C-alpha cells in the first residue's frame, strides 16, 4: 500500500530545507521526497509502510516545528498498452573472446628472529 504524506515544516532557509529533506529521506519506507507548496514549506513524501507520526516526530527533533497535513493512499494507475511496435530484426552478436589467466601464486615464510645476545653491559 503506497502512501503519500504531506507535512508542513518550518523551513526558514536552504540549510533547514536540506536538513528536513535528509531526515525524511532516511526514514523507513520512504521512496521519494520533494518540496511542495507555493512557498516550498511543505514536504511531499511517497513511500510504502511509512509511519507518519514517527516521521513528524523525527522532523520536530531536528527542526523546530512539523505537522501532518495530508496522509492518503496512492493508487497505481493502470498502464495502457500501446500498439506493438515494429521491432528491428535482432542484430547478430559479435563474438566475444574471453581470456582467463591464472593468478600468480604468492608464498610467504615466517622466519623467526635469532635469540638476542646476552647483555654485555655490567
């Protein structure tokens, strides 16, 4: 079930808009976020399985004010089938040459340090 949520958020500057868009974009189930309204002070959020209350609360924590205006279900429009187009005959594929080269083998050996000499300062 796809949802469309429109939230009114107090966004005074471009920094506030960026912050609000970022908070909304990372929320669970959100597929798209856009500025909405004549003053670009609303967020239109589309997604599936979103919680409008949690999203509003997250925006209130990051910004000062946010309120829910509209929550509605979006119905998918049925796609109209177009007339079948004349397709060009398939072009023959050019041959592909794949060369597999073995990876070089690297070996390592652990060499222990010789025991240190006894201390000669006394």
